[in-house]
C-alpha cells in the first residue's frame, strides 16, 4: 500500500527506536523521508541504512531547528508530515531533581517539540499532518518520572490547542501515547543493568498483554495518523500500551 505517496515527511530523532521504525514505515507507504537527530555519526548511519536524507539538528537549539527548516525548504520545498518524536527520558526521584535534569527534559521534550512545529509551519502544505510522540506517563503517577511526565502532559495540552488553531489550514495534529516500548531509550538513562531488568519486569507485570511494545507497532499508528485515512482526526490522543492505562487491580 502507498498511503503516503507523494508526501514529504520529517521524522525528528529518526536515527533510533520509534523514529527509525516510523521512518521505515513512512518509506514503505511511499513517502519521501528526512530524518534528524543530534549525533552526526548516528544520523549518517541510519540515513544510509534507510536510504533517506539525514540532517543533524539538536532540538534544544532554536537556531539549529531554523537551519534544519531552511535546508528542508531548499532541498524539498514544502512538507506534508511532521513526526515530532525526538525525546529523552531521565528518571529521578522527587527531592533529587536537579535544575539540569529539569531544563534538559523540558527543553527537548516540550520546548524542542513546540518549536519544531513552530518553525516548520511556514513550509507546511495545507492538509498536512503533525504527530507528537507523547507517553502514557502524561497520565500515570509512575515513580521517578515527575518531570518527564509533565513534559508529555504539556505536549498533549499543546496538541489540543494547536488542533483548533491549525484547523483552518486543515493541518491535523494528534498525540500518540505509548506505554513501554523496546528501544534504546532505557539504556540512555544511566541506570545499571540490574535496575533496568527490575524495572522491565515490574512494568511488564502491570501490562495486561505482559510485554513491551515494539517500535514497529507504534510506527503503524503514526503512519495511519499521517495518512489521509485519518482525515477527520485532529486534537486527539491515542494510547498504545498493551492495556497499561487500564491499570488493572488484578491480572
Ligand atoms: N521507549 C518507550 O518506552 C517510550 C514510551 C513512551 C514515549 N516514548 C517517547 O518516544 C520518543 C522516541 O523515543 P525512543 O523510545 O524511540 O528512544 P530512542 O531510541 O532513544 O530515540 C530517541 C531519539 O530522539 C533523539 N534525540 C534525543 N534528544 C534529541 C535532541 N536534543 N535533538 C534531536 N534529537 C534528539 C535521539 O538521538 P540520540 O540517538 O542521539 O539519543 C534518538 O534519535 C521520545 O519522545 C520518548 O519520550 C518512548
């Protein structure tokens, strides 16, 4: 199927995990894809594997986002799909939240996400689609995730308001809230292997489907929301979490 035929799609954080899998899915649906990331070597390797353009742009830097948009504009003209996916997960208990940890997560997961959309809007085709990668953490009280969860809750709030304002241009904007997905994000937390194993087991026990999701499973939903099949969907949020949000008391 070629649901994204002729569309130009940008995937931030496309060198790894959910972004990488979504770039692959977009390509299989006929889109022309540009991936971004912050590490030039990783971006280059992933871009070569996928056969797409890779551009280094740290979303913490507004001028880097502006340079990215300028390059996309010069090389591709206008865009149709923006997958705002780049993000970090830095768990820390309340009482031990440093200013650096706070600033880093806010400036990547929320400020970076907002300004990615902000700066791409002038080169967006009317009728396009924006997908913000959020998290079920926006709604859970999972220990050690207070700031991370707040960045995702803020992003979902932004999505709802933006949907109203972008509707006159028929640009749709939606959020995707995954549960735990098997990607390198957990290894980047700095937690010891044993801690990660314990965290993984505890989380899987609480998920009705008793497993982590795979990045490809998120990519399918993202690709649907990017396509014209989702033409009446905007300002919405989709949990994709093996049932974790049900929070069953038994099972
Ligand atoms: N995995 C999960 O369980 C899960 C659950 C819910 C939500 N999410 C969200 O899903 C999104 C993707 O995460 P993932 O699980 O696929 O993790 P991942 O494999 O670590 O991918 C994250 C991507 O974002 C990039 N990135 C991070 N900071 C950036 C910055 N300042 N500028 C540009 N790119 C940056 C990373 O680059 P580097 O390779 O250089 O780090 C990487 O390409 C994130 O927003 C995350 O919060 C993940």
